[in-house]
C-alpha cells in the first residue's frame, strides 16, 4: 500500500486545516501525531465533555475519531483537494472516564476519490490504556475545497 503524500507541503496543510477547525478547538482537541496516512488527536477530560454518568460523551469520542481518520486521509490527498466524511460506523467498546482520550486515525486503503480509514480511541490514565471505541470511515476527496 502506497502512503506517499501527493502534496509536498501536506504536513503544513493538515496542521493549518486542523487549527482552522472551530469544532475541534471548541472541544479542546489537540493534534499530537502526524505522519503520511496517520493522525493522532488527544482530548483532555472536562466536565463539559461528559454525559450524565461522568463518562466522555459518545459525541466527543466519535468527533475526535472522525477527525483523526479524516486528517489521516487528507495527509495523502493532492494540494487542491479537501476531505469530507461520507460514512462512518463506530463501536463504543468501553465507557471512558480516563483523564485523556487519544484517537489514532490510520488509512486502510488510499484512493483518488474514496479513502477508507479506521480510528481507534483509547482512554489513557497514568500508563494504562483502555480501548474505548473503534470505527471505520469512508472519506471523500473533494476538488476545489481548500483544507
């Protein structure tokens, strides 16, 4: 599988796009790892991100998984293409109340139009890692949309 970026400045483009995504900023999510076809996003626990039992809300968990998969795909796209999610399925495996969530997005199959990626989300707590969610994503490369 070829995970060569089609944009020589892919790293800067992905970082700039992530920084411009207001929803990730609103959540407090941070891009903590970036490589061709691979993105990790971290989210620290705050009360505003929890559901009624004190666990991370599924919406927060799903959102960082979606962005990690999407940006992993974008890292391989040509310079004049943006990324949109067209479909995803996520399984919530364990409730998460650890201090940090980490979403690891990885490209499974790159393509010119459709790219398939996965994201695994882990709750991190002082060296312990709990597998919180896993998802499969279909990402579309969109011409004329700048990320």
